[in-house]
RNA sequence: UGUCCGAUAGUAUAAGGGUAGUACAACGGUUUUUGGUACCGUUUGUCUUGGUUCGAAUCCAGGUCGGACAACCA
C-alpha cells in the first residue's frame, strides 16, 4: 500500500461522503440496456462501478434497464452477464427495471395525485411543435389543465389497454418554458402494445428512461449513480422526480465516455456493422466489443489495466489504440508461451546435415516467467521453413539476418551460414542453402562464434499447417464518426488478412481456446473458435513491436 | 440566439495558492540466442486577456474554442 495514487473526481466525492457520514456503505450499479453487446466503453463503466465498491467496500448491482421491449432481448441479457463475469466482476444482485413496473406505476399515480402529471392526447408531432427549441420556450397545451380525477381515470385506462399505441402519453407537469428542454413536461409513460422479454404481455404502457432510471436507483438505494456525460442535463429531472416522489435520494455523477481512435463505439453503429455483414458478428475479432476482444485474444487483466490507465474525468477524450495494445502486450509478455510459427515460408536446406536424420531440441517456453515456463521439445532436421522476410539477397545496412555469406542463429538450435540460394524463372527466391555449425548447438555452444541475428524456423518434416488471421484496425481514419458521409466509407480494407498455409511447430497442435501464445518475433496469437483439430486457425491479437520494420518504412 | 459541461506535451491523466509530474506515443542508447522484454536518456504542455496575491494550471471576471440538449430511445 505504499504507492499513493491520486484520486479521480468521483473517488473524491465518495471519500467525502464516506468521511462525512453521509453514507455508511457505498452502493453502485451497472445499468446496461439489453439491446446489444457490451463494448470496451462499457468496460470502462464496469471497471469504474465495480472497482469503486471493491476499493471502498459496499456492493454493485447489475440492473438491466429494460423499459423498451421492442429493442431488448434475452440474448443480450445473457451475453452481457457473460462479459461482465469474464472481465472478472461479480454483482451483488441481478435486477431488472421491469421488476419495478408496479412501483413505477404507483409513482406515476402519486405524481398525478399531486397534480404533477397529466395525460396528453397530443400526437408526437404536436408535442414536438409545442416543445419549443433550445432557444425558444415551449407552450402549454389544453390537456395540461385536465383535472386530477380525469388524469387518474385516463392513466388507468392507458394501463388497461383502452388506447392504441401513440394515442396519448403521461407527462410530468413541470415548466414548458424551462431552459432545460428535458424539464418541458417530459413524457414519462407511453403506450406500447409490445411483448416484453420478462413481463410478457402484462403491460402495454412502459415508463421512459427518465421516469425509470432514477427511481430504480432510489429503490435500490444506490448512493452514487454514475453515468456518462450525455446525461448531465438529465440530472435536473432525476433530482426533480426524487424530490417530488419523496424517495431515497440517490445522486447522479457523470464522467466522460471512452472514445478510441480508429473505432466506432455507438451500439447503433456496431449493430449496423453486424447486420450489414461488414463483420462476422458481435464477436468478430475486429469489433471493440468485449466478446470481440475476447475472441481476438485480449485478456480480462489487460482490459482492466487499460481502463485503469485511461483515467476518469469530465473532458471529452479520444484514447489512442496503442495504449490498449500496450496493455495486452504487457500482460501477454509475462504469461504467453513462446512458440515458433512461419507465416510466409521459404525453404531452407542445411547442406551438411545428414539426409533423413532428425533430433530433438528443447526450448524454454517463456523467458519472462519465473521457471521460464518449463520447456518443450522441438524437432530439428535437414529441411526447414523460415520466414521469407528473414533473407535478403542484397542486405540492407545494419541487416543482421540471412544474406549470402551471412550467419544467423536458428532459435534454440544451431548457427547456420548462408552458402547459396535458388531462384525461379520470375526471380523469386525459392530455396536457401546453408551449412550448420555442429559445435554451436543452443545451450552447449563451443563454437566461439557470435552472431547478431536470431531467426525462427520450423522443421519441414514435422511442421503442422494452420490458418492465420491477421487483424488490424477496422477503420483507416482516427475518428470515423467525425468524417464526412457514412462512417462505413472509412473501413480499413486490410483489417483482416488470412494466411491459409502457415507452418507451426508440432507443440501447437495441442493448443486450446484458453491458451495465448507468442509466435516468436511475430506477435501474440490465440486459437479461434472456428478452429478444428484438422484445421487449426489462429487469430493475431497484436503484433510485437518491431524496431527494424519501424526504422525501415 | 438560450441553458449546461469542459479546456494542462501528439494522446490521456496528476498537481486543490508555493519546483508543472506520470503513463502511452515519438526519438536516441545499453543489454539480449525474439530487431521482443528490461533498463537509461531526450523532445514536446497550463486556450486567451485582465484582476486578486509576495506568489496562480489552481481563485475571480471577460473572451475564445470544443462538446451536450429540440426520440412516445437509453
């Protein structure tokens, strides 16, 4: 506990409230609407809400904000729960706003009885016309002066299904000239003869967000209701309902939502990508969804670390993707076993190694791990696959890989010297001939030779094949929604490149969906769920930093 | 044109009247059987104009810029 971390503004508020005795226990909630999959922006909110109660004690509820039956589905409820658990958090209570529909109805009646709500038979267009604009006040309509009795009767008939969708609404009676447009008699109940994923056909009227969220917070005695900046202007209404209803005073605090460059974050846009087949689904590894990141190979630890590093504040932000990548590399560097895979193969023949002979070499699995992660067997033989880019016919300056006459170390094996190479009629190099130095065997090198370069390889006779899916950012511009025209005009055409036939070392045949690997010198990879024993498929989570490639762009 | 929110290196985020710090990014170097990791170093910042004060990123006032708000969505 030696490290002093500065507090974000919400932690300061909480510490003050706890120290002053305003609250004894901290209670927060994570309130997703089950109308889509959770994304990295939600992860920020999840880490915040659950993180706060982990730090200060108390608990966090999971509450599905299911007040709009036409967009919500049980499928989403399930995926959202799975994602939160996978991120490593456990909620105290699993709750639904729909659990409170009876109470919410009573709250509405109470408002009517206080002459603070009325049934309005205006059409949607009429309501909009009377609402004014941000700079002009709205106007009262004639329904506003209906009697309490009449409103009570009408609202009951709304509930009883006597009216078709859209015929009338229940509105709070506040002030049509208020500078905050949300206070201009907001609609609090609307008629929707729709089947609800939990309450079925019990209701045909559903509360609006503003008449559900704050009250739900209050019912659960949420002490700190944390949401994003777009709800700032809702806070006035939030407080108004709590005051008029005389219920537990939850308080709302707003922070800036996460924006990530080269991605879009709105559920509406992500849904479009899914529905229009731009990606393979909500869990496409290029999606910023939790399920997409999971399939891509991101770890919960790395996402939590990311959320921790981006901080919590009130100013708009655009976080660089490179920070997310840094976080996953940092975690995987410590935990992923190293293996060898050749993605763009070229044949190497070792001229002085006996035909038909092979031997078993050993490679440590992870130089960063305490016990080096143990070791594995790696077969070696006369003919190998190496990476095409590790050979240069005419070496560049400061090149210390393979070139005519040059020597390199084969990782975990011998030092080899390039003696010759073969080209096809088109001038492509098809084969590299080397000699090896028997005394240079890894771990028992008595050759006295020092080489600058080490390359990875796979024994041709022992290699397995695999499909490799190389992912990159989904968009080619930093801020797709800020560009002219449709955001889909800015998709990165190279966001997924598939290598059909890569060679991998035999050890990888035993890979399972929970394993993450570092393909030495290439990047971090994990098995994809489409993989079968006959057809292995690996996803690239993120590449390794490459100082050589960077300097030679 | 109204109300509300915000403004610190390229990107984020600290400093709560007293040396502008940290991380990522970028750049350079050391180590290295991964051109990875680790380690060291360098560059880059308080939107503006006034005021209060011995002293202002911080407090006050005006301005500028950015964002939000006119769904029977959340």
